[in-house]
C-alpha cells in the first residue's frame, strides 16, 4: 500500500458556479447546466454517448483539504462532527467527486450536461455510463 | 490541464474474487461479501459509519489498461464496440472503480461489506456516504 497512483485529467468542467461558497452541496439536487470539455485525444472514448443518457462523472476536487478527517456535514457547525468517510465533504484524503448528470448535447469534444455540483475549472477525470 | 494528481490508497479490498475472469462485471448485481481494510491512520474518518448503511467506494483498478479507448462491452466480442466513457469497463484513462456496497460489520479498521465487484487486493481510495 506504499504505492501512489497518478491521475491525468481528461478535461475540465465549465460551470456557472465559480466558488465553493456558491456550490450546491455534494449529493444534493442540482439543476445547474454546464459542460465537460474533454481533450481531443480522448474523442474515440465518446462512442456510444448520446443526449438523454445519465452519466457518472468523476472529478478532482482541486480546492479540497486532504489532511482533514472530520467535518461538520455540509459545513454547518450546528451539526455533529462526522468522519469524512460518512459524508460527501470535498475534504478527504483522495479528493475525488462523483456525481450523476444528464447529457443534453454533444458538440465535438464538449458534452453539455445538467445536474452539476462541481465548480467551474474543476479537473474532469472520468466519465462512465450509469447502470 | 497538464497537472497530474497523486492518489495514496487508504487501504485494500479483501474479496473471495481473485481474478478478473471470475469478477462480476462492473455495475451488475453482486452479493459478494468481503472487507475494506483501512489504514489505522484514517480511523478518525470512520465516525458516523454503521452497519446497514450503503456506502459508495472508490478503488484503483490496478490491472486495467489505461491506453484503451474502445472496448467490446463486458468483454463480449459479439457486442458492438463502444467508447470506454459509455461503459463501465475497467480499461480507461483513469482506472477508478465506483460501486455501492452495504456495511455488514465494522471491527476496528476493517469494514465487512456486501455487494463487492472489486478483485482481492484492489487498492481502496475512498469511502463516501450514499445520498
């Protein structure tokens, strides 16, 4: 378990949500529309994606604190403190966000989606079908 | 987007499933029981986890091919080829698996779960509550 693994972002998330204080909380409902701008070199990996599908996206929570093991859920100090593994807090040892979004359009290497929680500029690391 | 990010596994998955050919396919039903053996240094992050909860686990698909952009879904050559982003194939640029499992027991830093797809020895990278 001493090995580390490296992630190379596949693209970037573009969203109208620009700061963490404005962001919907992970796991809550979101109707935010934005886009997944994927690098050209991954174009072949799109085959089979189409509007109307739900996809799972993974992204790197680049503003997170990785040395934080306990938090007040949703940043609310009136709520009892919890371990990060029992929350969706972005602060966690490996700060990867996961959420389900709906494809609205695909134009070239850009996928417009609805249901985003991630901030503008968040590195995108994976797209998977929802099953 | 030229930055890479490093993942440090938080533990290891122990499962009776020892090889990729025996593994349930990602996203299919699994009743496999196994355990998440988390490193002691993350014990504080468990607070709030309890038996009966569903949790989302993320793990590093350490046997995957990262340079593969298209596959026959579920390895079945009779099915049309698809881009990896429209599948749950372990082969993908950033080989991270995501699945929902149920907590059966927690003993020290070991969480026994039901519903595992991952192979024995897979590096565990995150645990999140399911919301």
